[in-house]
């Protein structure tokens, strides 16, 4: 029994916290370097498959989630505009553009903001300017936040602006920083949590004025209305962005199918799940032999390409050979290599589901990015994948514990209900 929600796995597996990690975009903003005061100007983002855009900065006019936006400012200074590129609700990259208005020259380097782009709920982000002793700094942000000084500590989701003033020349610069608070999804979506197959569910976010809605969900689902009608199982998320302040609220709702009760003795109220991952030895063997367990060589190439495209840690010239080496034993077998092997196997499970490939007989693979897992900093598979990617790249974290978690996931343990092997 296959869920169409597998199509949702085209989502890029990006970083959970700090800077985004799927740096596959040509992150250049097309727009003017200088404009006159009260002059409308246009900036355009790079194009990409299924890209979603969020623009942040002063004077934006109209839709701030379009590929091209217009802006107008009335104060002579250098402004920095921030563009966040996402794919199916997952951040892919961040781009910046400096625009000098009213005849000023130079750029916004004096107010460049250092700090994370994302934190988990309950954590605090420290945002800092490049304090050179020549400038004074003023911060503004969501909830009427205002503070002076080179550094501030913040924990509220939204857009922060830093204005620096040169005490000698009087020139000013304004920089932009968007902070996301991960894990702050409130239980605020109204609608059912389970439906019969063939039925639809109506999910509604709280009504807000001056707010832009963005839904993402299974099978590549997206919408921009406050209420949506859906029929695929999985988790639906809605981001509600205040058009003035930039502050974003996030809500989610999981939807499952009831078992229709057509099978003998089956509980009609039982929620159906498919979670049947394959282990590292399985994937190592099929890649070593160029296909087995109902997987052809073409299937393996597709899986390897998918893994390469959805990870920043794996970056192969030859996808098939790269995947084979990632899964193979190494001498010595370091902890990092061991984690990377389990990670490659987990991504292979996701790829097989996304590409509708069913290895080894009738059993389905049903891991998706919303599958519940248990690990510090990761409550869902998407978090675990992003955390693994980041940990392998940054040489930090508890690799031993991460490896044991990945092993459990690949063996169908600690990931919630799993289907029976048959």
C-alpha cells in the first residue's frame, strides 16, 4: 500500500539551524547598485525549479514573495536587501544585494550582521555588527524591538535591521537579518487529523490581517490561501508572514488515512503508516553488484543522483561510483565514515520512495521527511538529515550517538509505527 506522499521528498535536505546548506543556487540578485530617493527600483532572484522566495529589506512594495520585487526608499543611505530561497518550505540559500540611495557611495559593510539564521525554540541568537570603533549602532526588530550597541541577544522569529552611523562623516548604512525559530510550530491549524481514502480534508490557519500565507505539504503541495483542501497523508505546514513587520508564525497539522476496514478483522480506526527502510548492508550489496533486490542499474543511478542532489556532504562527479564508495567499508573505519555510511543508506531509503522504486519484493519503503525520530535537536527525519549533513561538514557533535540513531532508523527502530516485513 503506497502513499502518494512520497512525492513530497523532492524537498531539499537543508540545514536545521545556522546558515542554509544547499548551496546549489547561483545566488546572485539582479538589480541596480544605486537609485535616487523615492525612485522605484526592481530586484530579481535567480530562477530554479520549485524555488520559493522571501525578500526582506526596507521599502518593499507589493508581493515580497515573488521572484522579482520592487522597492522605494526616501532616506539617503546604503541599504542591504536579503533574499531567502526555499524549496517546499526548506531553506536552500540566502542572497544579499546592496543598493545605495540618494547619491551615497560605498556599501553596507560597516553594518554587516554576524549571527545564525535559525535557532531552535527556547534558544537565543547573538547578532553582532563588525564593531570598528568608528560607528554607532541601532537595532530594530519584531515586537517593537529596539536596542543600541554592537551586539544584541534575540529569540523572536522575524526581521532585524541594523543601522550603523559613522560618527565622523555622518553617513549611515542599514543591514537586514532574518531569524527563524525552528520548532516553534504551534498547534493552531483547524481540521481533521485523519480521513478515509478518497475523501478530502479542509485545513485552516488562523485568520490574520495584512498576512501572507504559504502552505507546504506532501506530494509537493503548496498554497497561499488561509484554508486549503487536501487529500494526501502527511504533515501540512503553514507560514503566516506579517507583510509589515516580516514576523512569521508557523503552524502544522498531520493528516493520515484511516484503514478502510476492507481487510478481514482490520480496525477501521487504525491509522495506516508505511515505514520499511532497508539497512546499510542491503544498500551496500545492491550497489556493489550493480543491482539486486528488484533494483536495476538504472534505478541505482537514479538513487545515487537523488542522494547527491539532496545532500551537501556528498558531492560526486560520478554519482554511482560516489554512492558505492560512500557505502563501502573503509580501513581504518573512522567514526565520521561510519556515520556517513549510515547517512547514505538513510538517504537511499528516501530516494527509493521518492522515485517509486520498491526493492526486495513487495515491501514498501515509507520513510518521509516528517517521520518522527528521537535525537537531541531532531524530532523528525528532515531534522535528522539536516543535522547529520551539518555535523559531518562541521566536525562537531556526538558522532557515536548520531551513528546509533541512524542505524536504528535504517533498521526500522525508533521511528514510530513501522509496517511488518513480509
